[in-house]
C-alpha cells in the first residue's frame, strides 16, 4: 500500500480544511477527474499533500470566478506538467494565480463560458475565447446554437443560501467559508475596481453577508467565524475606497454618519461613507451605538451639512432623536443653518418622514440625495 493511501487525509478532513462539502470533492473527482493520484481498490479516498495542494488551487480558481470545468482543466494540466514534484503546483503565486503563469500575474473573474489563459507577467487576463456552457457537458460553444451565457447562477457550491447572484458573489462566499483572508481581499478589491462601490456593495458584498447571516441563524453556532471574518474584510475594503479620478475632497461641511443608540450594525453605514468618499465628499464616521448626548455634541461642534442616522430594526429607530437633530441649528447669528437628516436603514420604515428628514430607499438614492444637498451648501462656521 502506498504511503499516500496509508497516511493521506480522508475526504471529510480535506473538506473541513478547505471549507467545502465532502459532496463537492466527490463531485469534482467524479466529473472532472480531480481526485487522489494514488488509489487503492475497495478503500476510501486518501488525499496526499500534493492532492490537497491541487484542491487548494481548484478552490482558488473557482473563488476567482472560473467555471469548475475550466478550473479543473487548468489544475489537471498543472499536475501532469513535467518536473512537478511534491506539493508544488506550477505557477501558483497566491490568491487568483493560475498554473502556468508567471508570479504576479492575476486573473480576473471569468465571464460565463470564457477560458482563462496564461499571460505575460503583470497582465490581467479576461479571454473572450468561447468554450462550453457553464454547468453543461459537451464540446465547444461554436458547435451549439449561439445564446448568451447566464450572468447570474443560483447557488454557491458551499451550502450558503445565495440564490440568483453574480459569479463574484459565489467566489466571495467560497473564500469566506474557507477562511481565506487574502482571497477575500483580492476579490473585494476587484469587485470595487470593476463595478464601482455601489454595484459592488449591492450585488456582491451585501448578498454574501446576508447569506452568511442566514446560514448562521439556521445552523446554531456554526459559521460565526465565517461571518466575523467576512465582515472584517468587507469593512477593510470599504475603508480603502478613495475619491474617483483622483479628485480632491470638496471644501464643504462634512456628512456626519452614526448608528442610533443601541444599534450595532455598521457595515451599511460604512458602505455609504465609502460611496461619499468615492464622490469626493467629506465624512465623519462615528460608528455603532452613538449615545444621544455624544451625537448632539458632535453636531453642534462640527456643523455638518447632513446627518445620517442608521437603524437596522424598528426597536432601535429613535424618532425623537431624529427630530432633535433635524431641529439643531448652528452658525453665526443671522446666518444659522440646520443639517439635512437622512433616516437610513429598515428600522425607520412604516412612518412618514418628518420635516427636515429624508428616508432614502437604498445606497444609491442616499448618495444622490447627499450629493445634491452638498452641491448647494456653503460652509457655515460652527459656533
């Protein structure tokens, strides 16, 4: 019996290590030939270190958006390459790397039905060469009637209830379940760069966060670590957003952003702060559960053009506080002004906004409202 079969890992152990289901590993083996190199008849699969390295590369490629069939082809080619020994997979240089490419080459998320190919050092690859339909057996697309591949597909391949989502969303979910921090950083950075902050938040980040949250709620204490890691990396990506086109920050009073007392959910507010930063508008973020007294002091000291109050649940929506902030005034005598107050989040739903307040329907609507308001605001010195 070979050492690999004797001392290799079981399918269950490898699945736990990679953050995928054992069924997924068996499916990859059966459908794409991504299985242990050494097998013993009548015995369970045993995965040697080089087999695990191959699976890790398969996970990295699918997380970057490559279809499983194409990722498997690349991995099989790497395993068959002459001179490949031990646990080495040629060309792997971190998250998003592809076997056969030079170090530093990064592959963007593949469009459905496209082939990811090797490239020169430092290039970003998105090939338009057609291959097969995602999820269907068969030959090249040119042998089939022309029809567009789906931009969205259901499921994530990792047990998270994603539904009908972008390919980048599924890759992000896979990386989160694997607890792969570097891959999360790369995928989030690409999502913002490729689609802009609003689309990246609404169609990639938020759906993945919601799916992890639903999985956690339905699985007892499982997936808590996944939610914490994903939330941290999303927050990091949002804080790294810079003004588009290298524009400077506008010389206007800032927008004050705060969660109401008792409210701990900050990520949607961080997304708004990132969107304002992308538009070159100044902000001051005060974060979670800001006490009413502290919020009042900050408003009077800063003289903000607008105040955004986030409430995730009706139990935290403090309408009296919102009225108080909307009635605050500051500036020199004879030219005092009041801030526009945006009531953001689902907690404010069900009541008509009061004078001096707005309730935007989403991130883009909030950004547009604040941009219009800032365009007509003149800086007023605080008292």
